C-alpha cells in the first residue's frame, strides 16, 4: 500500500520495483499488527479529511483509509488527458463553510477559490436569458423578457435570503433529538423552534410552503416567463431523483443558495487547480497536525468486539486497530456493506435499506482545442464565465425527468455546463480549454439492467449533440471526453447509485431525520462507531460541515475540549 504524501504542493506516489513493493507490503502488515491509532476514518473525501483534521488537531492519533491510490473522493482533480486537469466529479465551490476554511487555514495550504460570474440559458428561438452579478444589468436583462419579472426579482431575492438566514446558522450544529429529554437536546430544540417562531405567523407559513413546495410552483409565485423560471429551477433538481414539479425541490434550490465566496452569499467559484485543491488543502492541514493518510486501503468491514468498534479489516487481509472508527461512506455502504448484520440492531439494517439513495446524474469532462462559439453570445461575454444551460422551459425539464422514470437517460437532458479555464487557465495548456458538463438525468440502471459501454457511448452522444445545437464549432474542438454514468461514479467514488448527495435531500431525510431517526447525531449503533459523510446533517455538496460536526460529537464523548468552530452569525 502507498502512504500519500505531498511534494511542492502536488500529490506523489512511490515508484518502486515489484520486489521492493512485496517486501514493503510484508513489513507494513507486520507493523499493522503492532500499531494502534486513536481513530480510523474511512474515506479520504472532503468530509473524512475535515473530520480527521479536527480530531488530529485535538491531539488524537488519526489514520485515514482511502481505497483509491489518490485522495478526494468526489472532490478530486485528475489528469486523464495529458495537459488537462479535470474536476472529475464535483466541479464548483461555494458551500464549503468559511468557518472551516479559516480555522483549518486552507488558503495557507494552497486553496484559492476564483469567483465566476453569471450564467445563461440558451433558447430554442435563438435568444437567451442571462444572469449577471451586476444588479442594474440583471434588472435590464429580466426586463428584456418581462417587466413584471424584473420587478418581482427583488421580492424573490429577499424571501430566499430570509430562508437562507434561517438555515445557515444550523449548518455547523448537531441536530437536536426531538425525542430526547437531555438538557442539551431540549436547549437546542428551543433554539431551533425559536428561530422559526421569530418569523411570525406569516413568515412561518411561508417557510413551511418553501420547504414542501416544488421548485416550479415556488418560482411561479414570483415569475411568469418560462425561460427565467427554467434558469432558476435547475438548482432545485441538480443531484436529485426528482423533477421540477416534485414537492420538496424548492428546498434543494435553497441548499444551493447557502454557500458563499469571499463573503458574497449565494455566489459560486472555481477552486484553482480543480476541486481536488480542496481535498489537497484539507490533507495538508491534517498532516500538519500529525495525521496519516493511507491509500490503496480498501476497507472490507468495521471490526466489532463485544459491541464496541475495534478497527477495520482491509480487503487485502490487513487489519488496523482503533477504539474509534468513523465512516465517511454513505449510510447504505456503511451499514449494509462494511458492517456485519449481527453487529447491528435489526431496525438499523431496515432503516439503512429504506434510506433513499437514487442515482440521477452523469458527468462529462471534455478537453477542447479552443473556446467554442455559442449562438447569440460574443466571445468576450461575461456570461461565458459562468454556468450554461440549454433547457429553456419547465416542461422540457420535466420531460427529461420522465425519461429517468422510464429508466433511461434523458434524450433532452438538463445540463449544467461550464468552462472553468476561462477563470482558471491552469487547468489546460495555453489557448486550450476544459469543459465540465453535469447531466440530469441518468438512472442507475437502464430498463432494469446494468449500463453497457454502448449505453455510455449513446449517453455521451446525446449530451454532446445538445451542446452542439447551440455551438456550431463545438464538436470540431473536442480532443478528449471522459464520461461518467452512475455506474462509473459508484465504481470509482463509492457513491451508491452515483447519488452525489449520499441520499435524497427531501424533507423526510433532513435535520434529525438524516440519515434516519435515532442516528442523526453522527453516532452509530455500535460504541465507538461514528458517521461523518454527506448522508448526515446538513447533507451533500462540498460543505465539510458533516465532517466537522461529527468531530465535535466525538470530542464530546471523549470529554475533550471542543475545538470545532460554531457557525458565524448570519446577518
């Protein structure tokens, strides 16, 4: 196995002859029998690294086990075409909590987030709708489509901001247990209830509607123009097995609004060098506290003895020992794959089996020989340095979801496409570009069977053809394309069915229901076993809050001082 290290800010792996590797493996196996850690974290994704960093900062000896030869999980950058760096899975940065960024000194360890501006939705009639950061320009663009919508935008923004301010302070808090009589839970419940009651009767009613409505219905309360609603509605379906008319998708929209870049709430940016820069900075922070990352360490099961976690067993036969084991895997993989059913209460097995994780997304990473032209946009338009979409109506978006329900990929998909090299030229050779294309919808199975290579090729063709409909020279510029269906996402990253949030962000799987009642405070049913992945509160996205919150609870159980920051006041 390889021990992950950093030289000059870049990940490297030891290169040795096979004989030496065999000797080294034998030596490592012997050392493993003798070495014991305070904590083992399973999975070197951003939440696992965040959790490990805080535990190591508190003075614990911590090892992170990563099954791949590289770190990052879904927050990874890889060079799969010479000279081009791909953000292979996650592709934009905003939700990463600023409290964690500052506390773990991630900028000092190399993290730089470059804001990107605006976005656009191309229309079938040759026009487009542009989204600008400049307020006056945004008003004029909306008024070009609808004066009514332009005047409604201020009210919409204010109402969404109210919901954002309500939720953001709870992102770095452990959800209270509503069935508990513990003083801490009662206090936290009172705080939570108080935040809602302060909104007044009308505000509370608005909040309930927001959390339960479809994104289409919610936007329909403010806007009349289909392309404007479609442009905004995309944030309500990204990563979900739901359509724009499905109840609960308004909250998913809010989830994507809760981040910030440089203090600008709701803004998004590119991590310079790709999203792997987030994981690399977290790894450096962790290692600065004395932590150890072990790659090529595929965990087979969590070891349990007398109802207590004792370590992990790897698929290669090696065992590592620790009284605390933290899983960064999703709830299904944690409880159904790497734990023995006899070590778990039957209710946990049942709840994990019923936990909603449905694959709905695909991803294309494309190396380009130059910058494509897009119909109706100048080559120097600021809209190019943002996200681009090609579904100009709610009906088109809902029909894309209908294809998913029919167990096939969308023939007219919703795409969240961007060209990160316009803001970060380090990701491609000079004059060249890299394109990231996130795709809704792609089911975990095709008509009840596994994806084939031909399915994957046809899926790729569908996506490329849609972009080409709005960019006449796009196909001619393609040098390389990496395509990921839910099959590839699950196989490489370990996300069940390729679900990027480790579980649906529906109302029944939020707060003290995430992943399920009784286990929402990051503790597992086995003493010394914890969860820190996006399947716990507050959910998915490159946020790092689940990892930090889990570390706080572990330190509490160890009766060690809390070093995990609370959320900043949201004014």
